[in-house]
C-alpha cells in the first residue's frame, strides 16, 4: 500500500483516497487509485509503509517540531515526505535490530548463493525473513516499514540457495508474520557460484 505526500495543508476525501495534511495511502492492489495518484505531478510516492503513520498525519509545523526535538536536522526545501523519512531514520538507529547476514556461493548450482542470518534477530515462529537485492546499493528499510511484493520470503541457510548476482547487494529483514512489520535488518555483498 503506497503512501503519497502532496500539498502539506490539504485535508480531504477523494473517494477511496483520504488526505491528512497532505498525506494519503492506498491499497497496493487498487490499480486505479495508484494510476490516478502516480499521474499527479509534484507529489512523492513511498512504498515502504502500508498505511499512514501518526507522523504522516501531523501538520507540517508540528512535524518540524518533532524533528527538532529528536535532533533531526531540517533542510531548507525538503518536503513533508523528506522530513518524515528523516525522523523514521532517526528512530531506526535506536530501535531497528542489526542482523548479521552472509552470502556464500552455492556449492553446486551456478548463479545461486546461500543466505544465512545469525541468531542476533528475535527469531521464533511468529517472525519471517525476507530478502531484496539491488545492483548499486543494499536496500535500506527503516523500523516500521512493511513487507510488500518487492521482498521475497526466505529461510536462513536454505540448502537450495537463491539465484542472485555476484557483486550486487542483498538486504535481509526480519518481520512479524501477522503484520509484515520490519524490526531487524542486515546486508551483505552477494557471492554466487560461477560457471565452471
């Protein structure tokens, strides 16, 4: 469910889209609403959250006060989206748990790597691991971001491994099964088995 940031003083109801101080969120399966919002120039789209948070709903002046209180530097020209993500980054440094992730080339399958997470996450039957790779930098989810279709479910140390490209970057997160809420993350550079 992407969230959008536009006119920071706008509050209104446009059918399935309800705006709070310039922020709204729509279901990720609502193709019509997403197409409508994506076509509007001058708004920011963020797919990291699946609903609006308390921060999103705050008026900009209050949001700036929260940022200042937390010691988050405000940058001239930054929009509401930038300030919200800066605050979420600040919160993440305190609350997101660091996972140790290793990528080791698979013994047999060309192009595969085995991803392993050491036991510094919470673990347990109520949580799941997911991964996402990128060619230029490790994806950097923040505390409270949620799993969406861009993440792939995984099992730490699975013998079959996963097909990923050597030299790219992978991030593994731990998330609650019931909510998809990300609370732990780590990354590594990918090492996959080369052709013989």
